[in-house]
């Protein structure tokens, strides 16, 4: 016999509405059929979800299961912040419900970080804004100085992942919470900025590759410095008509590939022909993507728009060919690469939150089960996570 959840239907519907999630989106994601869900929300219907179904929905909404039984006026449910939509294409690829869920995830992770700081009596770094300069190069230079981005360290990075983790930590050391969100294609949403006076958030798409995440961090940082909350997807590979996006891209590009250092590198390496091979050399030098290098070459007038588009097309063509070749080799060899759950978790989770998890565990505030629940990974991975984070420099 089914164990029905005799929920407060008014509250059940209210939570979904406040969370900004449509019935169409729930059905599309394969959760439940729209007509069934409508009956669960209908005050006059005697049809209810089972306890397991209601628990699944509560997890999806990021609310306590017990909240479904409460009066809606008794629930501490914060309304979502209003974000300016800076996306200029591919808007048909994503339902706003998915973005709202991503926003909820980011806000919840920030609250978890703040709560863990309080429990461990740790004073979190507070955000201090800098003057919003109108000149992209001057602002980029100020950002590199204020956040401590050292060009020699940038040159010495062993991998794109290490550079990403290095940049993420630098930004978080200045009181900005950087966290990845999931469930959305990169072309639909690369990043978002949620401004807050004390602890603003930079959200990055966990499906993006490392150089893309780094560019997103600096792009969204400019929005934060401008005290804006935004959603964005129009980055270095396009020609935006939105002046604010153009400016954010210009600053991010200058931060990662400063004009003076690009000029110096071209001279030192005697590069005067911009082939894919030479662009790759420059990308490796600056620990960023070939697309960003190509865009910098265009913006600094080393190549024209036609040459840029041809270069980007070749880069994409070779990338797709290499990806297909790798897939074919794995199929032929029967190679299955297991997921590295700890690596994935660290890549997604804020550096400061990872540190706070370790500190809370070390101080006996959280146990392994707590960490597994908060990070949504199996308990068997916790020892490896603790071992990895214990090597980090703690503030």
C-alpha cells in the first residue's frame, strides 16, 4: 500500500512558484507528468504524492521535506534576486526554471559557507570594492594588482586546471564566493554574477572547460565591481551589441593576456605569423584558451576580423577532430575512464567552502557523513577529499 504524503497543497504550489519552476520544466526533466503534478497542487483534488515522491521534489526545490506540511506564511523562503539578462543568443536552449534552480544552488552554497564559518568561529574575508574605471586596460591592471595575479606565476602553471584553481583562490581571498552551477548547457549560460555588499557570488558553468571558467570568473568579476547581478553567455567568441558585455570581455581579456606581455612574448618568440600552432604556443604560455588568444590578437589589431574568424574556425575544426579521434581510440581499445569524484567535487566547490569543510571536520564540527551529505558524494570519497584539501594553504 502506498504511503501518501498528506502535504499542504497551497504551500506545495507556493514553493514551486516562488522558486520560479514551471510544470513544463518539471515534466521535461522527466520528474513527473504535468497533469499528475497539477492534481497534487489542486486544493480540491484528493490525489497526493507518495512520501518518496514528495521527498524527491523537496530535494529538487532545495527545501526541507517538512516544509510541505507547513502553512506557507510560516516558511522562511527567500525570493530570488533579480538578475539582468545579458544573454544575447541561444536563449531557446534553456528554460528560466533551470537558471532559477542554479541561482538557488549558488545561494544555498553561500549560506552553507557562512554558516560553517560561524560554527567554526572563522572570520570570513569581506568584499571590498575597487574604483570602477572606464578604461579597460587601466581596470584590468588594477584588478591584477588588487587580486595579486602574478604574471610569472601565470607563466609557470603546469596545467589549465591548476591555473583555474589558482585564479579561483585569488578571487575568493578578496571576499567573493566562486561556485560552479550545473544542469545548463555552456552555450546557454556560461556564468552569472550575484552582487552583495559583503559576499557577492560568481557562478560558473561546471560543464565549461578550465580556460573558459577562468575567463568567466574575470568577466563576471567586472559585473560585480560594477555592482550588477547578471546572467551571461556572450563571451570572447562573439561580437556582442551590448556595450557592458563588450567592456567585460575587454577587461577579462586584458587581465589574462596583458597587451605589454603579449607584445613582449611575440617579440621574444619571434612570432609574426598567426597559425594555429603559434596561437597554441601563446595559449600555453598564458595558461588560457586558443580562442582567448585569437580574440586578443584581433582586439589588438594583430589580425583582422576575417583572419580571426578563419583562425577560430580552424581551432574548432581541429578540436572536434581530436575529440572524435580520442573517442574512436577509446572505443577500439575498450577504454573506460572512471570518474574522479574528488577532483570533480573540488573543481565545482568554492575554494573557501572546501577549506571550511576541512576546518569543520578537523575541529569536530562536521563528521564524514556531514561532508558527504553537503557535497552530495559517497562517503567513501571523503578521506581522499580531506587528504587533498589538507595540503592547501589555510588562511
